[in-house]
C-alpha cells in the first residue's frame, strides 16, 4: 500500500501544550465574557473572543516568534481543533488583531479584565486573603505623540527598569492574590510615580472585587507615604516595607534592643509601634542573616568610596574662611556629624590674614588685612561606628496597620510580594513573545497590556488548578530531575507536551484523525485538569 494512501497529505499538525491553554481559556469562559461586552460587528467569521483566544495561544506559544508575526504562528497548528470551527491562518491577520485591540481599548482594558476575574471568582471562589501590588514598565520602539485631550496614557521617557534610557515606555500596575493569579491591571504613563500608581491600584482592587473576607494589601516601600496611608485610612489593611529615608525608621534600625529568633532561623525580630501619618501601626525590625552576608560583601567597597568622598569634602571645607573661631569650630563639628564613618585624627583652627581686596602680589606695608579662621584637619575611618553599621546590615523594617498580626506572619505575608514580582518576570521573559511591544498606537499598546496579563492569568490559574488537583488526589508528576512532585511549574508541563501532534489517516475509506504521543504522564495531566482540556486531546 502506498504511503499516501494511508496518511492524509498536509494533515500533520501541532497541538503540543496549546490544548491546555485553549482548555483553560474555555473553562474560564473568557471568550464568552468578551463577546458579551464587545460583540462582533459586520460579517466577520471570527468574534473578538476568538481573536483574543488566538492571541493568548500565541502569547503562551513559547517559540521564537513575536505577536506581530501573528498569522505565521498558526501555519503548523491544528486550528480546527483549538477553535472548534473551521479557521485558516490567513484569517488570523494583523488587521483583525488590530480591530480587536481597538475594541478592547474602547471598552476599557481594566474594566474588561475585571469582568473576567469577577466571574471566575464567583464561580471558583479563589482565596483572596492577600493582595500583592506592584508596578513595572516596558520599553517600546518608535515615536508616540501624546494627546493631552485624551484619556490615553503617555508613552514617554521614565525611569527604566530594563536599563534602556534611550527608549520611551509605559508603566503597568498589577495586583495578584497569594497564588500569583492576577486580579487587576492598570496601565500608566511611562513617567508615572510608583507612589501614586500603587495607591490607585489598591483603591481599584477594593472597589472592583467584592470579597467578604478580610483582605491585606502588600506593597513595597514606594507605597509607604503619609499621603497614601492617610488616603486609605483605618479600614484598609496593608503591609509595607518602611523606607529608611524616614528618620524615625533609620533610628529604629539602629536599636540596641535584643532580638527574638523566628522559627525560620535565618530571621530574628524586634517589635515596636508607630503613629506615622496619624495611623496606628506595628513597626517590626527584622534581621536577615542571608541579607547580612550579601551586604557584607559590598560593605568594604562602600567604605572605601565613602572615605574618598569624605576626603574630597574635607578639602572643600579647608578652603573656606570663617569670621571667627567659634564659627570654624561649629562648621567642623557639623561636617563630622554628616560623615559618621570617619573621625578627626587632628583638627585645629588656624588664623590667616587676607587683603580686603583680592590683589596679586605681596600686601603693602600699611595695607589693612582682615583676620580669618580656617580648619586644618586629618581624618581616618571611624572603626567603632563602622562595626556598628556592619552589624545591622541585614536589618529592615516592615510596617502593618493590622495590629492582630504576629511578627512572623507579617514577614511571611510580605515575602509573598514575590508572587507579583514573579508575574512581571513572566511577562518580560524573552520566551514570552508578547513582551516585545512594537505597536504604533497608544490605545492598542494599552489593550495589548491587558492581553499580556490575560496570558499570565490563564497560565497562573492553570498551574494553580493542576497543583491543587495533584494534592487532592495524592498524585504526582515527574519533575525536571525525574523526582515525583505535586508542585510542577506549568512551563515544565508545557515542555512535556512538546511532541503531541495531530495526524489524519485513511482507514477503510474513512478519514480518521489521531492525536499522537499521549503518554501516561500526559494523559494523567489532562485528566486532572478536567473535561474542558480533555476535548482537545481525547476526541
């Protein structure tokens, strides 16, 4: 029998992990929610929900193709299976993508994402005890003219978190729950202050998410300002790191009080209280042995630089002229107080005589001279102060207005801030191709930011549900090292699916489509995720 009589020509198609992405998209009802709020107009075969599904599949495809090569991504993929309708790659073109992004922007990116999350919360009741809030920014290529008469963000230069000072950028704020599942997104202008952005995010989370349980908002030190604390008041609970630019905090960091050891032997703490910004709160000074070791490595270099800086500053001080000796001594005392890491080895006040007018040459015999005073001093390192400073390098202060929280719980909650930071790393990962922003329209960039976070949302929910199912059924999957685990990363699960393909065969006059390379582990994963995922592999 001829080979072509068995295998249907051009029927070998990739499914891979994309069936998992499509299954989660369907299970979360994302497409239906989008189509309810922005229904398609005109005779188009594909709805906005279909196009967003395609963008999410593209965004989580993990291959070296960017989103702006949209149609090319789907040339080898089983579109009919993933979309449950007849689709060709040419239908997934840039124009259609652009129209969908325009429709999302016109409706409102934050509002659309909120509808998606709210329905999921009502249906699945994901726990929201902690909300982690943070911001980052993304560089863009091209020129963007801002219109002050619109409500669009401004693509402009700001403080780059990727080191690209030459590129304009936009900022993205995000809130996640304790499992890293995004709850809210908000785009900001590239030069937006983190302080203002974090307050807006927390305020919108409170407004948009109807959660009966007590919720604690976690944010980094950029959030901790008098204005922000006073705006949130007493009924919004928060945890934040206290910036050491606050004099009260710097003083507390240097406390000589004894510390209590945590259950985690890497940490110890000392409890205090504060009424900063008129808000009752606990201030807890933690000492981390790991941070201590890391900072000690750079401490000696920092001391060397400080000594050089102090020596230069002392030269400027020596050039100054003072009207009287008390003024000179006062200036010397002030100078050394501003340089606590050095001490005077010698310090004396000398008299000098200067001419009334700055003239060249020697003064005349009867010329009147003015008596001035100068400081002559030598300095060296203040080893007593340096040892004190070195001993507290691993200290930091965490504040909370939830006075019922014990110190160790407060620390663990604050460390959960890594969830939102992990999400930002996900969005900026070079294998996550949506992160390369090359669009030339500010509104579309804002809509694309929603798509980026939606990809993270699908990813995080899928990972959470798989881990939850593994734990509930007491089953495991092999890790990268071959050991059984109940906490696999979804990236690793995607890798396990890399060989899954679709192939059509002619059998007894009928065309039969088979899904290949479904081994025992893959079948287990699909089964654990449920029926929405099974239909993409078992039918």
